[in-house]
């Protein structure tokens, strides 16, 4: 199980190890940041999520 990059909570996995959330990238970077479903509700745009990465 992976952790959310914003709130550090564990992200549950669905069938075939898919995350119940999303993965975002910073502009110009190849590193991926998992984000949980609850943080997706709080921060609706990608820019807000990238700004709040921990």
C-alpha cells in the first residue's frame, strides 16, 4: 500500500493493485505522486494538489 503525498494516509488498493485515488506529476519532473480520494475532494485542480504536496 502506498501513502498519499499530501496527507500521508494509506491509500487502499482496488483490483490488480490499482490505487483508489490518482497519480500526479509536477511539471518538468518524471516523479509520480499518489494522491488519495479524500485529498482529491479537497483540492479539485491539479495545480492545488501540486501546491500542497508534502
